[in-house]
């Protein structure tokens, strides 16, 4: 059974500066580059890459949300 949840979230005005730190972004790029070149990542590295991708996507979505009129 699936449920849909909706909630209001107050976002800070300076959310556009919320980005992955450069060292974290470099690590993500390293892992993705290795994977793209055909190298098999360890389960731990795969989990790390997935978590970093999810975080980067969340930050991007939040930034986009603040750019839209009325936050909708």
C-alpha cells in the first residue's frame, strides 16, 4: 500500500549557496567516472555514490523550488 505525504517546508532565502562541498563533489565525480569507465565499485562505494547523488539531487530540487514564483 502506498501513501502520499505532503508538507510545507520553509526554505532559507540563501538556499542557492547550498551545494556539495568541492571535495565531496570531486569524490562523487571520481566514483561516477570509475563506474562509467567500466570499473566495478565495491558495495560500499556504490552506496556512497548513491547517497551523494541523492544529496546533490535534493539540493538541486530545493534550489529550483526557491527560484519558482511563490515556491510552487
